[in-house]
């Protein structure tokens, strides 16, 4: 079941990869370092606003879907969710409009933030449907909608960037148009499912309590991830932000795609197992997830660090390339730590609805990161910011793992983790000892192929996360296809 779910969500992750790497490659070439730095700050602000305004609701929609479905109250669940969205949207519009009116920004920046706000509202409305499809296991619909939204938003945004003077505003307008198109397809379906449902104050309070603490945690986690960009801007200027954001976006994006892939596929199954079969079934599912995360994420993080130079040369524009390669290994390491923390160890708190504890832990990590950045950035520049992030994430992961076990003892598959780590070290040694052969693209291809072959052979030899059984399961399917 787990393998089928992962394959079902693969189109979304491919779209995420295309958009993630494509946006870095295209935007860093079409924008100056300063403009890209401003765009990065706008993205960071937009993401923070989304977390404050809507992520709490999206989390509640996902967490309580299985329970509402089992009790025959799904229509009430959805009716309450859409009512809460409407209230949050009205408040959000008023606050954003007031902030834009009062903020001392030039007309171009105000235009960009205005389009970003429209994109935010439409995306949040679409997300209620997406979380519902994901929670009920409708993988095909979820994947088709999400992948289409991502690709359409990227292509329309690039088109507007090339053909208009909107700048970053064109990118946000593109995502707004894509969200509107997706809503034309999905919203009528969701409203039919909601018909006859009652908005319930008790249910709304439950969702608010659960989601508010989770949102606070995500706010601090987001500040931990992007807060250093505002400090870099203060100390070093927006050009340095552009360099940092380019390197950060390249490394963190790939790892984020991998972990989101696992989180999207696995945790709905784990929640459903917990609600219907109990803790033992949920822990069995989590054990498989942890082993598979290590199998894929460990070599991915190491591989990014190993190919930092040719990768940044090929993908990142020259105006922001100077220091991006230097910080990419740091960000690859921090991305691995953050992914394991967010998409594995945090689930101990969300499964048991102890999101307040998680919020307190992430507040401490964000405060530590702020202090470290204030010390490191003046001394070491953007490399200091990357190092501060690694330290803060590492301590946060340790705290989450230890305290989370008091609420829900997630399995720790040390055998798979040690085998994956050992295979990754051997792979790294092999890649490091490869001679440089010429152009960046050739070095990247040779290093990637060599690393994949070495790690793949070791993964099969060690049978990491039971990967031999996957290959054995593929043979009958292939033979059936050949016979047909």
C-alpha cells in the first residue's frame, strides 16, 4: 500500500522539482541580484502570512477528516472548514490591505504584494479541497490538481515576467490565475460534498485549538528557515539576500520535495491507522516511513553537497552565483535535519494533538537561530547564516525526538539509518575521488551517475528499508506486462 501511495504522488513531486529548479534557473537569469533578493523576501513574507492566516485550518482539515468520515459527519466537517476559511479570508483581506496602504513601499513593490495576496487567498481556498482529497486517499484527483496548478502557475508567471513590466508581481499573478483555474474544476465538487452540512461552533473551536498551536509552531519553524534573510538584508544588503536565497532554494527545495512526498503519502495512512486500528498499526506504518526516508534522503543531501559547484554553475544565474555554491553544502545538511524533524519527529505531537508543546520547542529554536545569526552574520557573512541554521535545526531535532517520545513513541529504525548513512559515506568517498573531466554539465552527469550506481549497489546489498522486496515485487508485474 505504501509503495502505491508514493507512486501515486510522484507526478506532484516531479512538478515540484521542475518548478523549484526551474524558478531558480529562470528567475536568477531574468532578475538582478537585488531584484531576486526582493523577490525572495516577498516569498518569505507570503509564506509567513499563509501560515498565520490559513495553515491552522488546512492542518485541521487533514487531521480530523478520518474521524469525521468514520462518524458520518463529513458534510459538517467540510461546512465548518469553509465557514472558517471565509472568516479568515475577510480578516486577512482587511489586514493586508491596511498594511499595504500604510507601508512605505514603492508602487512596484505594492503591486507585487497585492498580487501575492490574491494568490494567497485563492491558493488557501484550493488547499481545503486538496487536503480533503489527500486525507480520503483520492490520490489521482489530488495529484492531477496539484501538479496542474504548479506547472500552470510557473509557466504563466514566466510568461508575464517576460512580456510585462510587473516584475515579481507577474510571478504571483501567474500563481493566482493557476489557482483560479484549478478552483473552477474542484470547488463545485467540494461544495456538492458540503451540501447539507451544518457549521458547528464546537467543531470550529476544536479545529481552532488544534490548528492554532500548530500554526504557531510553523511560524517559528518558518522564521527559523527564512528569518536569517531579513538579517542578511539588514547587515549585508538585498544583493547578499539574492545570493543566499539562490543557494538555499536550490538545496532546500530538492530535499523539501522528497520529504513532502513522504509526508503527503504516509501521514494520512498513519492517521487513518491510528483512528481505526490503534497505536500499534500507526507505529508500524511510521517504522516503514522512517526507513524509506533514510534510504532516499540521506544520499540526496550528500549528493547535493558533493555536486555543489557544477550544479550552481549550470542552474543559478551569474549575478547570484558567487557564494551560492559555498553555502549549498550547509543548506543540504540543514535541509536533511529539518526534513527528518518536520516530517517525522513532529508527527509525535500532531498524532496526539499536542501541538502546543511542538510550538514551544520551535519558538526556542527560532530564538536560538536569531541569536546565532546576530553573532555569525557580521563575522562570517552568509556562510555564518547557513551555519547558524544547521546548529539551530540540529538542537531542535534532538529536543523534538526526546520530548516527542513522551507523547507518541515513534519507532527509531537504527538499523536502516546506520546502513543508509554508511552507504552514503562510501558513495561520497567515491564521488570525491572522481577526476574533473571538463565542463560543469559533464562533471555533474558523471558524479551523479557514479554516486547513484555506488549507492544503489550498496542499498541492495544492505537491503536498506527492505528495498530488495520492492525489486522482487516489480519482477512479476514486468513479466505480466511482457506476456500481455
